[in-house]
């Protein structure tokens, strides 16, 4: 398994998806298929950290770098997710640089932050990692603010300048809803905002990722300097594939 930090440092585009189904089998299959990362969605999924640890194990077994998308700036949940072995945290609804600074602090041990420490957790191999674990965790733990509102777009440059963030991630769905577009991520206003953010991040050397399933727009994102892509959500991928199969079968039986 390659760390998410290493994936970013390689400066080559890479792909993954979001996980809401709690299916370790899907994670393993996606890793074997060539995805490089997965983000377990603790914001919208029905499960919690008891399931997260098993999903991280499954993802790691197939070579995925595993992230956790937490519901917000929740110190306890961020700490537990990292203790269970998440390579990093995606924090939604980051609208200001102060919120991004708080996210960094919650993911880092002293003196860089306020993350609570315990030597017996999974990510420290239950104590086998030794005292160097804390420095290594501060160096390798990924902190990714999720920008998904007009306020976040407005403050984007100042968020990019926050020390300690590893990358930024762009959320088109919430942005489109906030703009009164009812989830229409294909609206030109949404696309222009996202491409502008990719340009800004690329210009200052901050890695940037985004969510999309639109092949044409994905091509535009990468042409503007996108570093990594989350291709949809596992539940949507399964639904779309099943719908395609049903369409093919309907054609067969009706012909």
C-alpha cells in the first residue's frame, strides 16, 4: 500500500471513490481494479467508527490508501478515525482559514496540534511503532479541507495559505445546492467556480482533488491541474452498473 502522502508527492494523477455502502468486498474489488484511494463517508453513511476500522483493513489489503470524511470539526471523531488507521481526514464545510487551521490542529500531535495521544492504537501497531510514531504521524497524516460553499470559494486563496494542509478537495454537489441549483453540478456557474479553484491551487502548488462522474468535465479538471479525482460514490457506481445491465437485458428480451 502506498501512503496518500506518497501519492501526492509523485505528482501523477490518481483516482479513487467515496464509500457509503460499508462493503469491504467493494473496497477490495476497487483496489484490485486500480483505484488508489477511498474515502469512507462518515458524514452521510449510516455507520460509524465500529465499521470504519474494518473498511480500512479491507482497503489496505487491496492496496488502497484510506481516508475518512468526517462530518465536521469533531475532535473526538477525527482522533478515533486516525487512531483506527485512516491515512488522513477530509473535513467538510471549510469556509474560512481559521476552520482549516483548526482541522490541521485536530490532526496533529503536540507541538503542531492538539490531537490526543495513545500508544496502543491500531495505527501505532498497538505499541509496536515506538516513540517515533508521533513524529511520523505528524509528517504523514493527510489533512484535506473540503471546499463546498460560496463562502469557501470566496476565501479559497486564504485557505490555500494555511500551513499544514496537505491538499484541498472541491465538492460540487453542496456548492450547487448552496447556489440554488438543486444539485445540478453540470451548471456552467458551478463548473467555472471549480475550474477557477483548480487553477488557483495549481498556481501555488497545493494539491487539489474533486468529485465528478462527468468524463468531459473530468478532462477539463485535469487539464487545469487537478491532482486526484474521487469518481462518485460506491452506491451510485453499483446503481449505475445495475441499471446498465437491466437496460441491456430489456433490449435482449424485447428483440
